[in-house]
C-alpha cells in the first residue's frame, strides 16, 4: 500500500500548531515538527513543542533563523549558530536521530541546502538530514494545496509531505486532506522514506555533491 508521512515546518506557532495537533490526534497520526530555534525561546511556543513531544510527535531542527539556505552562507560560524543553537534549544525534546531539515528557499532542492561546513557539522554531530518529495506550497495556496498534495502522493510509493504549521488558512484544510488520503487507502507512517534521508546518524546515505555547495 502507498504510504504518506506528514511533516510540519517553521513552527511552533501559538495559534496554529495546537489546532494541527488536535487534527492529528483526531486521526491518531504521528508526525515530525521541524522547528525554528528562535521561536522556541518563547515560553508559549516551547510549551506547544513539549505537548507535541508528549503526544508522540518527533521534534526536528529547521535552523535558528530560517532566513538563508546554508549553502549560500560561507561564514564558518554559521553551522553552530543555525544548527547547533537550535539543537541546544530543542534539548530533551530531541529525537535520538537528531533530525535536521535544511531550508530550501521555497522548497527547492539543490547544492544551496548545505555548505561544506554545514555538512561536516551535521556528520560530525551525528545528525540525520531529511529532505522531501512533496512541497504542495500551502503557504501561498491556502485552499488549493490539498489537491496538489494528493497528486504528489499518487506519484510516489512513499510520500513525505512538507506542510507549515504557521499558516492558519492553509491548516484549516488539513483535516479534509487527511480524510481524502484515508478514503483513498493511503497508509500513514511517521517514518521517513529512505530516499528522503541524506544523512542518518552522521553517515551519508549517498554521495552528497548535489546537496552541498562546493
């Protein structure tokens, strides 16, 4: 049966993330929330991440600022400032695999995802790097993204969908989207597709030249 894994980027958001968690609980689904480090410094946002963790969701690292893809930054201090600081902020909410998702700048995959310094920081630190195979662009098409995401799911045996738990109008359609996939016989999984994991616990799963700015 075809599988779908849902993931959520750019939170936690005090208004939106709790509603996302309610929908996931309704369907008894587990996901991964790739958080922005600076947002976790807000006690209200931290409490939401703690709730997500307590409900069985994974907490992943999505950089501290989410401003510029790491492959476009050659400052040697950037990896610790963007990745390390976020991981320290996540603290005891971290998954043993230390999940990290690079910022693609609009969902694009290419060498801008990581600098050589970021790659080395991630491998040396035992991180696991996750990309994606479905970006339905929920942040810009609040009502149309579910149709696009269903089309993406039909094209893969195991689809990793990236959604954003800070866009309230888009997440209003999450329940309907999950219901549509369930009606079509998709199996939901918390695990990531192997072809979306570039590094697992510090070990590259394939050559990384296409994802690292040389």
